[in-house]
């Protein structure tokens, strides 16, 4: 018998009232992520609490720029968030330093120490530098050498903070959510003007098991790299993945 707590639930756009709950779900899912083990050094509980604080401010800032970016599936019976992620147009994904400061980044050295802030900023700079050639600042990029007005456009979306409540992992909930949003974007690209409009969805992971999961959903690895090789305890590998949607 199907699990009725979510089997009939549709993927929803979550409003700001879900920020705090989603921050907890995401923090739990990312508490063992190599990038955050590098930044927030200590016990898993310390890292989870730190990430909950950080993600809550990140979600508030991102949703302030684009209110519809937080997606999720809820428990049919209780309304609890079972799965959530950010589905962010590229033009809204690049958070300015001023925006991060006003959202609470200035508190990091007082809450977690200056070394933690230094590692966090170093990580942000490193990841941005490696992804700086993806897309353009307004979220579109020419398909060829023609100017922006003459060229078809590629619309860029970033998938971030994908998380499933631990007690519901392994039940296909994440796949269901991501297939739903891909179908939504496919319908959009089918209705776009022009001969060859495209939507590029990009995603970065530091866990090898995620690579295989997203490959099953149609994503391909575009590049990968080792980080912090000089610090063996915190060295990690990162994969950048992308899926291209075209008119069908």
C-alpha cells in the first residue's frame, strides 16, 4: 500500500513562513557535507546548529530577491516539510557581499569565531571563481557569437540546498520533487519563442553518491575539482553538473 503521507502530494512553492522549518531540514541534510565540515569544525551537532542559523538567513535573503525560489513537498496529514530545495534563476543566485552582511554575515565572527568567517569567505570565493564562466549576470547567455539581441537565449537556473527529511529518505521523494520541477521547466521552454531556446539547470555537489543520483535524472558532469588538498582532513572533491532542456 502506498504511503499516503506524501504519495498524493504535489510539489509546492513555499512561502516565507516555511523558512525556519526548511532551514532545519536542510541543515540536517548538509551537516556531513564536506564543504561545511571544512568551514564549521567541531561536532555534528555544532555544525547542524550553525548551518540552521546560516541557512535561515540565506533563505530570507534569496527569497527577498525571488519569492518563488523555495520549493517543497509537505506531509498530507501534518503539513510538515518532507523535502525542500532552492530553484533559483541565475540572476537572483549571486548574493552581494552587502546583502550577505545585512542578512547576518557580520555576526559570524562573534558567533563562530574569525577563523570560521575566513574559511567561509575563502570557500565562497573559491567556488565562485571556478563557476565564473557559467551564464551571465542577467541570467542569459548567447548561444553563439552573435550579439544578445540577435541570438537565441539560454535561461539559467541553479538547483541548491536539496534536502529530504532523514526519516523519509530512500522512498523516492527527492526524485519525485525534481522530476516535477523539470516537467514544469520543460513546459516553459516548449512555449518559448524562437527556434532553439534552452534552459540550463546547474547543480554542484561534493558527495559522489549524488552524482549517480542526478545522472539518473538526466544531469551530466561538466567539470570536477579537488579542494584544499593541502589540508588532508578537510580535502574534498566537487562536481559541477548540468541538464539542458530544449524544445520538444
